[in-house]
C-alpha cells in the first residue's frame, strides 16, 4: 500500500494528538500521581529481603572499584551541595544493582523511589513519578533499556535541565507547558547496556559495570547473611555454597536458605562442607553452580548440533525458554566460565563444556580428545 505524504502527515498529527492527550494536565495531575505511585512504585525495603540487604558501603561486600568511585562522587557532591550525577549500572542480574542504589541513597541520606521501565508504559506514569520527587531524591529505574521512546523523551529534559513538558487543553487547543521538576538523581540499571539508546546513555555522568563475585567475596556475603539469619555455618560450608552460586550474591543468599533447611531437617542445623555439598547435590546444582537448564542448554548444543554454532532462536524453541531469559540469566555465567562461546553464526559449546559434562570432545582434525 502506498501512503501519500498527506496521509502520513495526518497520521503523524493524530499520533501526536493522542500522545499529548495521554499526558496528564496540571488539573488532574495530583490524583494521577497518587494512584500511580501506589500502583507502580516498589518501596525499597518492602520488596527485598529487608534484613540481609546491606545499607552502607561498609556492609556492602564486593564491587570495590565501583564503591571507591561512588564514595568520591558522593563526597564531592556533598561538598558542592548539588545532587549526585545520574548513574547507570549494568551487568548480569543478581549482582546488586538495586542494593547498591539503596546503599547510595542511605549514605547520602535521601529517599529512593524504585520502579522499572515496563511499569512506565504511559507518559503519565513517568510524569507522575517525576512530579512526585523531592529535591535530592533518587529515582531508580530497573531494566531501563526497556523504556519506550515517549518515556525516554520525557526523561531527557528532566535529567538534563530538570523540567518536563505538560499539556493543557484538549485536541485542537492543546498547549504544552514547561514545568520544573526537583533536582533529582536518576540511577538506571540494565542487563543490556548495548540496548540503551545513545542519547539516553549520554545523559548519565557515571556508567559502571558490576562484576561477577569471587568465591571469597561470596563466602563473605554468605557468612554475613547467615549471621543475620541466625544460621550456623563454618568457613568451608560457606565456601562450598559460594562456589555453586554462579558468582552471584542473590543466588548465594537463596542457596544458603535452602541449605539451612536441609541442615536443619537432616542434621543438627549447622552447615558444613559435607552438608552443603549434599544439600546442593539434592537440588541438582553441580560443583560449578550449573542447574538442569544450564546443562540441558550445553547438552543440546553438543548432542543435537555437534557442538554448534547454533542460533539463539533454535535454542529457545528447543529448550522452551524465552530468548531474553537465555541471554540474560543463563548465558552470562556460562560465557564467564568459558563453557559457552558466542560467534556471529550462533552459540558454540567449548572444550571445557564437554569436559564438564563428561562427553568426549572430537578435535577438528578428527582425533578424539579424552577426559
Ligand atoms: N547481600 C546481597 N548482596 C550483598 C553484598 N554485596 N554485600 C553484602 N550482602 C549482600
């Protein structure tokens, strides 16, 4: 179908009218604001495990380079008496992006409002939350790469010059009105920094990647959580759980609870290396921290596709997992462990993956590699 320029103009105008009409007018903003905040905001301490979440930099284990950068930035902004620069954290899920945002708010002594991009679907969602902020407060937007274009465009002037454009009137007599918003700090979090639009990325003063945790760091996280939760654990037990936690504190904290249940029901409650091993084996979590899905993914590539390369779409259909889950949850750790490789023709299982699964590796030249 050929669309004339005239038609195109009409459609663009109508789309713009719809967009503007969807913005809350200053008249009904207060009502919208309170409804949105109730529905969409997630209060920091309520949703997350209140007690074990670190509140200060001293309590927060790991990410030491980032912590040092943040301490200096916070100190400087306090001395200058200005809000902290907007921050973007990226990296695989579970590494503590939200936790760190909470720590920053606590260290500065300001409130934090937490939301996520999929909850900011309509213009009024983002406008409502921006208008509700008080000076110096932190707005945390999770999965910020999923923000839609309209929400992004509302955010740009708010981030840069602390104002937003609101509309008044209806259809023909629609007018935009420039409204100031309090000076705030946006902390964005994403598992996919590459999926962020250039203009949005450029508006962050600090962009930082969160790193996977070492076994020692995770063992410290586990011992800290165990103390708070009144769980008895020795050093070796903590290390055993740490080594099976996919280098991720969120997983470590989950596994400590499962292991504590096991220790309590089957033994005297104290977690030792042997008990941790037994408990995690019973949950099908192996010595590298892989679960059934990780192993199924590698086995599929090896057994059905001769080790790859194979496209992510094919893997998604065969495993019954959506592409985003494979990319965001499973792949980062498998890549980090050198079990999976990404090529421009798809995913390939590495020699280390064959070894881990106990499958013979056929070298390119036809010789059998033995493990
Ligand atoms: N719990 C989850 N993440 C943590 C961290 N980085 N430090 C201490 N406890 C945690």
